[in-house]
């Protein structure tokens, strides 16, 4: 699913499999691939969940986005499978080799139903999600993937596209009526982690 985007960018060509249902000469003009394949300083990777392809015989595309079953899920009903992030990073290294620039995890996070009680907001599901995805990133780095940055989505609860204000991704809880902000357990842990201090959850 990602190769039709990363192959032109990093290799200057589209995957051969793409031509079986979308002949490349119909939408690529002379000079397009040269323009697309300009050198980049960093490849940004947004990762929230695995999206396994499911075949769609007779459909306009050969696959649709499926779901992994049997895993914990976020408030968006997305499966939590940190190992797939590690596999994605290793797969990029293996596919592109020297053509792969340094990587930054430009978005990673999870939505849960967070509640403020007695002035605090405990979010163990998100905290576990962040810790496990950071560990998956570290495993990929230990295996030789050049990852230069990790950006948590997001600092604040905010407007989430078609989901509006129904999904909370923030490390800080926002009361959408009063705009009062309450740091969640994830915020406190992540702050200490970034400082190089012993993280705690209070």
C-alpha cells in the first residue's frame, strides 16, 4: 500500500504490480518521475495502526484496507500492534537501502476516552501505546534503521477531521467548553522521558 508513494520518491519508478490495474503511462507524463524523485533530507512516517490489505475481486482496486483481529483497540477501534511499526521501518531499510534517507516518525499516537477526575487525567491505554511504539522504534534503530526523530500526536486534544471532537489524541486533556487543560499521565511520563529522567506517571 505504501510502495506506490515511496517507490517514485526514492527509486524514481512505480512498482511493477501497480501496472496490472492502473497502467502507468495513463497518468505519468514525461519528466514526472524525475520531478518526484528529488533528493529529500528526511522521510516522514506517520503510523497509528496496521492496515492489512484485503482482496476485493471485481472491485476498482485490487484490495481494500482491512483489520487485524484479536488485538487491543484504541477509541477509534484501531488495533494496537507496535511490532508492525518495527516491521515497517525494517522494510523501508531493506527495500530502499542506500536510497533511504534518515527517517522521522512524524505522527504516532492513539485516541481514548479520557476523563478528568479530581484534577487529574489518567490514560493508561495511551501511555502503554506510546511506550510500546517507542520501544518498537528503538528495536528498529538497534537493527540499523536511521531514525532521527519521533513526534507524538498530539500535544492537545483537538479537532480530528471527520471525527470532530469525539476522539482525544492529546497528551493534555482539553475541556472543549471551558478550554481548561489538564496534563494526562502520558504527558508526565513523556516529559520525563524526553528530559532523560526516570519517567513517572503522576
